[in-house]
C-alpha cells in the first residue's frame, strides 16, 4: 500500500486538482481515494491487477459525487485563485497551463469531454483504461473521445480564422 | 488531430501538467493521515470463508469440523479396511473436491482412481486382502467411477481428451481386477474350484452323519470348517467380480456412448466437407470453360473425395478398436 501511495499520489492529486480546481478539496479527495483503495480492495486481500487504473476509477467516482454535491464549481481559469500554488516550482507551471489556449478551449467544451481528452492525451491512458475508469464500454469512450477532439479542433480552427 | 497548433498545445500542456506535484511535507502529511485511517481494518474471520463451502459439502465439512484436522491428516495414509479409510474417501477427498475448480474436477477424480489402484496394489503386496478391505475398496471405487463419468459428461474438453479419460476409467477397473485376481480367465477357474469345494462339502456332510468315530468326525469337522471358509472366500470373490463387471459395464456404456457421439460428429464433418467440395466444383465449372474444367475438376474432386472416404474409414476403424 505504501509503495502504491508513493508511486501514484502525485498522479491522483493532479487528476483531482485539474478537475475540482480546489487544492484543499483535491487533497481531501486524494486521501479518500487511498483510504477506499485499502478498505474496499487491498485490506480485504483482494488481488488488484491494475492498481493505477483502479485508483483513477475511485477518484473518478468521488469526483462525480463531488460534482453532484457542488454544482457551482469553478472553471480552469480560476485555478490560481483557488490556491493552485502546489510546490514552490509549480507557480510558473500553473501560470503556463492557465494561460494556454488549450486550457481556455477545454473550458468551452463539456466537462466530461474535456476529462476524456485530459485522460487520453495528457495523462496518456489507453481507451480501454479510460473505459475501465469511467465504467463504460470502450466503444462509448472511442465515440465520445472522437467527438470531443473534433469539437476542440473546430474551436481551434475558428480561433485561427478570426485571427 | 490535424491542427498543428492544437498538437503543439497538447504537448506543452502535457509537459507542464506532469510537473505539477505535491511538496514533500504535503505528501508526508497526507500519508500519515491515510495510514492512520486504514490500519484498523477488520479482516473477515476464516470461518466466514468456510461458510460458503459448508453449503457445498455440508455433511463432509461438519464431520471434518467434529473429527478435526489431525484425524483427517492421519486418514490420508490409510488403506481399505482401516478405520480411517472412510474418513479419507468420504471426507478428505470430498472436501478437497469442493475446492477444485470446475474445469479441473475431471482430472482430480481421475487422480483419485489412480490412488485407488495404487492402494489395492499395496494391499495385495502385503498379502491377503480381507473382506472389509474389499468392501471399502469397492465402495470407494464405485464412487470414484461415477464421479469421473459425471465430470466427463459436463466437461468442456475436446472429444479426443474425453475419450482418453473414459479409457482411463476402464483401465483403472481392469488393473484393479487383475490385482484382486478377479480377471475373466482366473474367474472361470475360481468358479469351478468353488463349485468342486461346495460339492465336496455336501458329500462330506452326508458322510459325517453316518460316521460313528468321534475323533474322525472331529477331524472331518475341522476340515469342513476350513473348506467352508474357503468357499465363503470364493463366494465373496465371486460377488466382487460381479460388482466389478457391473461397474465396468457402466464405464463401458459411457465410453461407447461417447464414441458414438464422436463418430456421428465425424460423419457430419465429412458430409459437410464433401458438400463444400461439390459446391466449389460447381462454382468453378460454371465460372470457366465447361469442358476443360469438368475434366480437371472431376479428377481433383475424385481424389479429394477418395481421401475423405479413406480418412472416414480409418477413423471408424480406430474408434472400433478403441471400443
């Protein structure tokens, strides 16, 4: 369990932080993810084949619950206000991310679609792994991902035209 | 993704994203919080895990719980006729079977058959086999044979494998019969010996009535008892032989039913193959120069059909010899 924590705590925190945009909440949920991993699986002696995907799945479920509780969540452009000053060296990084066109564009498409793009193209998960995390079939993910990417590309093309 | 700017943005975003991490102190704090919460997790009691199997093999497991592990361990080395032999065959092996995955059940029951054969071999090597031992052995063997046949019926193995498995059952029965001296040839001899002994006793009994000499009568009596014992033994043997025969018939029935199934499938396979060839030939004939095609195809089709027929004949010969 300790090895699992050391290996994936940053990944899980990042995943939650980029979606919930509140450092304190992200920290709380990160803690909850590992506690649930132990209580529901490892502590019961269950064999977990892909622990990383399972941690993300738990995180995803917690996020969905948290969205339902808190409908008025902020968009990515308010990350700095929400305390996006993680490690000392992260200040510049967070600014880079906030200022990027991609961040702005992701804020314009549907939340679950931007989530898929982040998982696939930023976090590098396979379609199958994303399907596991979201608890739906690979086909559904492929279709949604294709649609989300087309939407994003469309936004980029429009922006370029205007410029 | 065709837009080059989007591609570049994704790359930059990815690089920046992956550098976002928690500080060392934050990680340590979080870690102590998590591990403070997770350590006192109640483990399910081992008996709870057993409760599932209690439903599967109730009698066996309750006996196991009452008698306890040391007895069941000691029973492992018991032989037919021993007090603990029934613990071994009815409890230990049944409990083990409950833990064997479905697809390995058939293999497990076959290993029990092999075990039975080696048990009776050990007994035969030690000397005379007592009646109790024979009864125990016969019961255990009968149980195992029906288990294997049942497992083979639900097995999803290939037909050839199942056929081999059926043969293993018959072979185990044959070996056991040999070891016990119950095989067909000696059986007939035994029967004639037994008959002669019985008639001898009958005449002796008649003679006995008329004999006045007590000493002589006593001698005769001793001889008579010995002869009676021998006859009883022979009768037991006869009984066992009959049981073996019926058991063997059950196994052979299952085997022949299986062989029949396989031959039916083979015939169907060959028939559909012949259909395919004819269809292929028709297509080629209709699609090309008729006269040329018909002569070349006639010979090629004939050769293939001949090969198929030969294959079919060989298969049935093999199947017959298997039976």
